[in-house]
């Protein structure tokens, strides 16, 4: 038979009051007092769960059993990882579930910054995959998560001309012969595949490597490397003579096409101005990195 035990009150000042006076207590959420009748065994002294910690209540004969829960993540068994989220020169220290997905993290960033998930470009060693968990992509304590994004109005204002330009480019491409057959490109492609170009993997999409993409040719036939500086949101195009540091937001489009006879490599152009004359061409880009390059430079939010 379950009977009520001695009365216990929760005081706003943080005191636990019972038959023998007040005892300090903090953040009490809920407590119950009870004992059994008709059972020779007595329950042990009550326990208090205070802000995620367990403390013994004062021992006294017939002391009630008190249980308090604060509903924390740790109590639910979720393993957390500490992140440093950086957006627009603002830094946020965030504790997040290690088994949460990239899409879940975008929702958390939305709550922090007000940026809708569709407008976010979230980067950790390349563009953060939405479907994988932080554990799967090996995120560890102290990891830096870079976030790039603008307000909806800003993006629409900037990208409306860009979308129109992309449609014009696609329409023109449909009318022309394949790029790799055009004379301006043949003089570079006819040199053959560079000996030191990075290996390609056909039929696979990979995230950007942690090292620069190197061993490729530019339009003049010189060697070129691509370095993605995610912290600065920049693309560095390096040659023997100099390195161009381009804000990714200034690149209006990225086009690519498989090289005929070598479909595991692409020729790729970065559009730096309003017309085709502004294309910066790069040849022999490994096919497994093509989609990652486009997503990193343009971001998925371009289609919003």
C-alpha cells in the first residue's frame, strides 16, 4: 500500500523544507515523497538530482525518497561535441550531438544566426554533407565550422542577374559543338594528360581534398593549381608567376564538360565577369571533385 510521506515544499529561495527544517537546494524541478506500508524493508535515504548532479539528502529515520530530473542531454545519453561556429566575423561556442546530421546542425545554426538552412553554406573540410552525422565525417572537440550566408533579400538582389546569365550560357552551349572539340581548347588538350595530374575516380563523387588540386593546365598551357580557402571564402588560382585570390561570391558561374576520350577528367571554367570572355579555363580536373567544386564555390543557396 502506497502512502504519502512527510510533506516537502519547494521554496523560490532554493530551500528544501521538511519536518526537520530547511536544507539548501538548487534547481529542483519535481519531487515525490513516499514509503511502503506492510513491508519490513525501508527505502534508503532520498536522493536529490541537482543541475545534473546527484547529492545525498540528509540522513534521518524514515527519510522520504526524493527524485529530481533536469531533462539534460547528458541524462538522455546523447554524446556531445564542442564546436566553434564562425559566421560573419561572429563566433559561437556550441555543444551538439555527435550523432546529429549536417541537416540537424543547419537547424541549430538557424536558431543561432537567423539564417534559413537553404541559405547556409556550412563547411568542415569542404562542404558539410547534410545526410551524414558529425561522427561519420570525424568531427572532434574544438572543430571549426565555417558558415557563409546572406539574408534572403541580399541573395535575391545579387543572384537574379546571375541566374539570367546562367540560362543564357546554357542556351549558347546547347547550340555549339562540344567544348573539347573547339579549336581554342584543342591546342591545350592535344598536349595530352599532364604526368603529375591528380588521379581520377570515375563514377564517384568525393569531397574536396585537404591539399590543393594541382597538376592541371590553364588556357595558355601553363600549370595551375586550385586552393580552396574556406576560412576566407576564397578560391586561390596559382600559377608559376602569381596567385589570384578570388572571393567565391565574385564567381558568377562554374561550367564543366568531360574531356572526350578521357571522361574521368573534365575541363572547367570559372566565370569572373558578365561574358564568356571572362572565363578562366582549367583542364584535367579529376571528375570526382567536379560537383564538390561547384557546390563549394556557388553554394546550394544559389538555387533558392
